[in-house]
């Protein structure tokens, strides 16, 4: 999987979970600041990432995922 494919999958997940128009999702979108994701929303998103990409994400690593691009880079690195 390349970066564009990973971005598109993650963007689709974010669009569904956070009810945001898919066309407004960019790599710099911040989960907490731009989406107002609370801790429960974010944990659910991380669990979806794990299921979708087959990567285990520790709590420590999850705390470092602030933007869409950071999530994309993480899953590509840990596939």
C-alpha cells in the first residue's frame, strides 16, 4: 500500500466517524483541534486503524498521532 492509498482509507474513516465532508479532509487535519475529538472518539478511531491496517498501536504511539499525515505515516511504517 502506498501513501495515497493509506491516506484515502484513513480519510474515509475520519469522514465516517467524525461526520465531516470527505472533501474537507487534508493531511494537516488535527484530530483534537479541527475535529474536536474527545478521548473516546479518538480511542475508537485508533481501534479502527488497528483493525483496518492490521497494526498494533500502543497508547504511547497513539498519543503521538495528532494529524491525518501522522496516522498515515504510522500505519505505513508498521504494516
